[in-house]
């Protein structure tokens, strides 16, 4: 099955600048006049990692996370991509797998042109960032309060008191590991042959003791998208 495709709609590289320990930015465009109440069948195209991310591990991990997080309202059917490919081949003789091996863009075009019999929406996703990098952070100080215990003696005997003491702590500057994930989603209506949703989600976070990794950020991006898509479809039921 053809899987490594360049989404036919406009896709631009996304640069991500991290200004703080945690960074997240989401941009989304939705076709305002689109009637989601008509959607009953949705296909999720396998995620397309950027070439720079292909190392034999990332692409398999990305696809596994994605497929495990697919979620739709109960009244919307998840149509497998293979069902559409086989249906188009049986009806028209067009072998999308063979075409995709030579010309992915042409295969995508034919899929959109001939797939409306089998599905209403196709969700494409392109992963631009999925990595651990490094960023320099300035040093800083912060204050904490401790208590100093002392004994006071008087005519009546002794008493223990605690006096608050302000302690200034210093964290030196330096390079720290940062996890990155950046994903673009394109939701295409096959009847109209055009995007009805385009979404960009960029996230970064310092890989602290919580072991934040690219797969953690990517998983949260997918969860957020699936929740929002399901809400759009559920409200329009």
C-alpha cells in the first residue's frame, strides 16, 4: 500500500522557535460554510514524516501512535484506506498502489477524484518535527524560605523558636535538551475535492526529569486534534 505521500494541498515547512521552557502554538482554519452533519465516513491517511525524520524508527513510532489514537463519534464510520484503494481498483481499474510507487502526487489526486463513493472526508497529516534538540537557557535565581531553630532562655526556663530565613538559589545557564513535535493536518472533502480544515500544531518542551520526549508531545498533538474533530462531528449530528 502506498504510504509515503506529499499532501497535494499547499504544504510549507514550519519553523519552530522556542522562547521558553514550554512552547505550544496552534493555528487552525475551518471552512465556515461546511456542513459537518453530512459526514458519515472518514479515512485517516497514514502520517507522512518529513524526509529528515526517516531513520527506520521515527516513522514506525509515529504511525503506531497515530493509529492507536484515532477516535470518531459512534455515528461516523472509520473507513480503512485499503478498502478505498481496492474499491477504486475494482470499479475503475486504477491501481493506486502501483501509481503511488512511481508518482505519489498523482496517486493522491486520483484518490481524491475517485474516492467519494467510499468516504466523505480524508484526514492527511504531515510531521515536520519529531526530535530532541538543544537550546541555551540563561541562568536565573529564585528565593526559598527556610526556618532556623534556636533556643531562648528566660526566668521561666527555655523556649524553642523558629525564625524564617530567605535563601537565594542560583541555577546556572547552559544548554538543555528540548523535545520538538510539529504536525500539519489537512482534512479534505472528497465531494468538493478541497480542504475543509487545515491545522498547524507546534510544540516544544525541555526534556526534564519527567522524560518528556518527542513521542509524548506528538501524542498530545494527535489527542487534541482527534478530540476537536470528534467535537465538530458530534455537534453536527
